[in-house]
C-alpha cells in the first residue's frame, strides 16, 4: 500500500497462519542519498585539509625562503613594540616580503614574546626565519662612545649631545669629577640621561672601591678631597707610569703645607669646564689670579675636582710612590723630570727652556720666555 513515504508496509504470515505486525523497509533511493551526503562531507573535509596543508606548506616556503634584501640593512626594534607593528615596519623597510606571513610564522614558532628591542643587521637574502631568529637572539648592534680621562663634565656633555645614536635631552649638569671616563657600549635609542646615569653610577662605585684600599696616613680628609687630588694628578700627566710619582709630589707638598702650584688648577679657575683656548698661553696675570681653584695662591686643595679622573689617577692617589720629591716639570720628551730641591727643579726648568728654544729655532719661531718656579 502507498502511505506517502519512501517506506513500504509488508505483512508477513507466520507458520501458525497468523500475520505479524507490518515492518517498515527503507527504499534504495534513501540509502543512496545518505551515502552521497556522507561522501560529499568527507570530500569537503578532505579538500579543506589538503588546502590547509597547501597553505601551510606555501607559508613555510615563504618563511624559510630567501628574502627581498639585496644589500645589508639595519632595523631598530623599539622597546615595547608589538609583533604586528614590527612586522609591518619590516615589510616597509624591505626586509621581509609579507608582514602577515612573518607575523603568522613568528606566532606559529611561539616566538612572539621573545623578540627583543635593539638595532639589528640583516644580510642580503635573509629569510623571515633568519630575521626572526636574529631579533629573538638579542644580539643587537652595539655603538660606542669614548670619554677620555681628564675631561670635564662640560666636555663630556658636549660629546654626548653630538652623538646621534642617543636620544633625549641631557640631564642637569653633573658635579665635576662624578663621571667615569671610559668607553661605553650601548644600543641605538639609549637616552642621554640614562647614559649619564650609568657614568655616574660607575664612577661612584669605582671611587668607593679604591678609597677603601687607600694607604694609611694620606693628607686627605674625605672621599671628596680624594677625587679632587686625583683630578689634578689626571690633568698633570697622561702617562700611567708617572701618575704615582706625580701623586707623591702633591702628597708631600700637602704634608708640608706647601702650595700645590698646579697649572691645571689655574686654567679651571679662570675658564672652568670649557678649558683654556688653544692659542692662549698661561700668563703671569693668570698665575696671580684670585680664584678658589688657583693653587698658586691658595694652600691645600681647591674646593672640588677640576676634571673627571680615571682609574689610574685614583689608584695613584690611593697608593702614591714613596719619594721625597717636591717638584716636577716637563722634560721635553712627553714625560716629567722630578726633583727634591728647588735648585734641582730650576735646573730642570732651564733644561726644558733650552729644549724649547732649540725646537723654536728649528721651526723658525721665537721661544716664549718662562719663569723659574720658586
């Protein structure tokens, strides 16, 4: 009988002659439709899987393949930069070919949180994986700034201000003698204020460490005087081996309450941290100038450092040579001649003047007259 469905009711007679209740039988067309639907779903899923595999394979080849760079390039990863911003900037810079592939690749490698700020160099043809690994390593380009020993704070600040790999404004001028002369390495984008802070912290630690090892009985009452004397020693000689000898002369003079008579203190008292103009000689009027730094006029140490001393000068003052010398003067060869008495010293001065006169004659100039020290 027909009931409006794809099923047929079949009456089946039993052995006892009775008829069972009707049984529904699904038609062949219904079974075929269901199988077709399952086949369609399977085929669709398989197609999606194959497409995903193809996309992943293509993305991997793009991620690992040679990049667009034709020559070495540098790139600055800013502090706090997000992966999407870094990726876009890398594409704009021509370092990667597609920001989205780079971003997805980094996320797939679970390296999104491992990218480090800094300036990095990339070789020609660097792949996206190479770029990721370089930034991930943190091996950024280091720049350097060298601060010579004996420079004043004003000179140091001028050099820091002129370095265009640093950013930001300089802090208020640091106290004289508080910055460590050294070569500092840093990544592009370091603030000038942070660099000055590093210099100050390094000098504070160095001075404290050396001060603790000083010899007993030095005529220095505190760590401030220690740095002040070291700054004078620093300005008097650039020869490491001479510094303990120069320090011994000043220590001996302090013990005898003699004036230190150091030319660099005259210069600092008159011209300050800017320093003496190159074409300006030290005149008798300068020697007699009434400034608190002029050790030809005052007794003892000036009120503060006249420069930023380095390790060698600090060590020299903490451990001066054991001598009886009270004088020294340039010897004409870059070093100094030391003496215990004024007569010996004046003899050394006359010898220096003779050397200067001969040199002036050779150059066709007149030697400047010099006075003996008393």
